[in-house]
C-alpha cells in the first residue's frame, strides 16, 4: 500500500500559515540548495555592499515603467545609458540611445529586432521582398540567439565550430547574403571565455557590403566582456563602437557589472539604429509614455543598484576589481598547470578559467565532480554544442565570491581529489 504524502505542495493552500512560519518553512527548504558562494561556474553577482542591499530593499516596490510618478528614477536610468554609451565609444554619447532590460537575452532580442526592422525597411525601399530574413552567428552563441530566430521567424544560419579554439570566419562570411539582417559576434563567450575576431569580421563585412551594395551590420554580445574589457590593461583587440559596423551591444549588469540578477543593458550606436516603429506609446498611466522593451512592468531596484555600483567604484574601482579578479584567475591557472593533471583552454584574458582533464575518462570526471560536490564545490562540466570533436570542459568564474584564499582552498581540494581517485 502506497504511503500518502504528508503535504500537497502543488495545491494552493486553503489557509495561510502566517508570516513567520511561511518564512521559516521556505528558508528551511532552501537549505537544500547549493551554496551560492561556492558556485564556481555562475557569472552572476552574489553579493553587494550592505548599503546597496539597503537601497535595493527601500526601492523594491517601485515599478520602473511609471515614469511620471518616478521621474527621477527614469533620469538615473538615462544617465546610466549615457555613461555606458561613452564607455563603449558610441557615435554620440551626449545623445545616447539604449535601454535597461531584465538581462542580456532580452537586450539581444531587442537589438536583433532593430536590425531586422532596418533590413526590412531598406529592402522595401528598393522594391525587394523582405519575406526571408536570416541571421548569421557561430555555434558558441548563447541559446537566446536560437530563441530569437524561432520566436521572430528569422532563418538561423548557425555556423558550427570544428574545435573549441576555432572561429569559422570563412563559413560565416560565405553564409551572408542580401537577406542577412545581422551578424552576431561574442565578446567573451560562455563556453571558453574567448573573444570572436570582431575587428576582422568588421573589415570583411565592409568588403562584402561594398561589393554587393548590402548594409549588413554586427551585434556584439558582450554579456560577459562588456564590463571587463573597458577596465583591463591586457591587450584586447577593438570590439566596440569604434568599429563602424558594430551597431548594437548588450551588457549584463548582473555579471561583471557588479549587480545582482537581473539587469541587462542594450546600447545602440546612435538613434538612427532604433526604428521609430519599435517604440510604442502607452496611455495606460497618467501621461503617455514611450516604451521599447519586450515586457512592460519591472522593478526599479536593480537599475538603481547599477547606478550605486557605478558611483561606488568609478572607473578606478572597476579597474581594481577586475584586476584583482584577473590576478586570482592567474593564480588558479598556475596551480592547475603545475599539478600536471589539467590543460588550460581559455585565452587568459577574462577572469574565467576553462580547463579539461588531460587523462580523459568519463567515469573519472563524474567521480571527481561528485567528490568536489561532497565538499560543497559546484564545478560545471559541459560540452560545446555543434563542434565536430566533442570534449568535456570545466569552468571557474572568478568574481566577488572567490577570494585568493578560497581559490587556493579549491585548488587544494581539486588536485587532492583528482590524485586520490587516480591512485585508487
């Protein structure tokens, strides 16, 4: 006889339990989650200054879309757009164009909609069909690119990589045609932390545009690198609006922008990139407001938290923070190399370490991850989709939760666990 469940978690409760008991019940259940401070693979910010926490709590009930009621919040939002536009060398940072979003996925969808609309208007101005748009991007792109193609009826020309350290630029260029709305490029990809050759891509597409009288532009997904590259001294090739075909860039404030999830930013090269048809006027509130987002209501707290981080750190503070992260990442790379058990895959630019086992055995890797999990470390193992030679990679993202001391402890546990398993 089956034992009846003691509770019905999927049934709306008939009677409330009171605030204290509800808090205690949820808090106790959440102890089953992993420790967010030991999540080595997540790019999201996990802690902020206590005064930032105070500010966020005070502003939690504020709906950002109510521009008339919360006009000063809107001014702060626009101020951030201007700051980021200047940071990314937009054409006219004194008249910036962009918006906050719930994350980089929404920002990418909005940007690609702008590219699609501009392509459509140009085709129709020549009396040509605009019924078969396509978008070209590499196989290491975030899943939100695939979502955009499906949701907005655009043919995805997703070019696979042959290996983790290759970029299929020739295949990408061959895939561009008169129906290409945009080419996607990544400034810091999730899988290997690498940067696409955006400058070379820009130059080659300029050549194609001139040859065929096209107007194909580039969107740069800088969810990871957008708040890193402007603040590091290491050599990084040009990737932002200094390149003439880069027309839109997204950044994730909740990654290296040093803000909790979820806040993203879309910055456009200039106002002309944003079609007026995509800006909607709503009369739902007291006065008409213009909106250019996929959603309507959203909290203002993370926008204000981004402003807090910018004011708290300034350029020098961001430079120091990113520099410290990179130093810690370098220490981890050296420890892993010195052990002789691991091969470093990443380029060593971002504070993201991507590596693999030299002695690749699936059962060994599984046992290693379980052993680390028993010590509360959460280390992701994954494969890059679409590459011909599959290999399992591991990733450590260095941010505020990984101090130099904690990094050393992790390396000790990783190396010891590996050697113990190998000698068993």
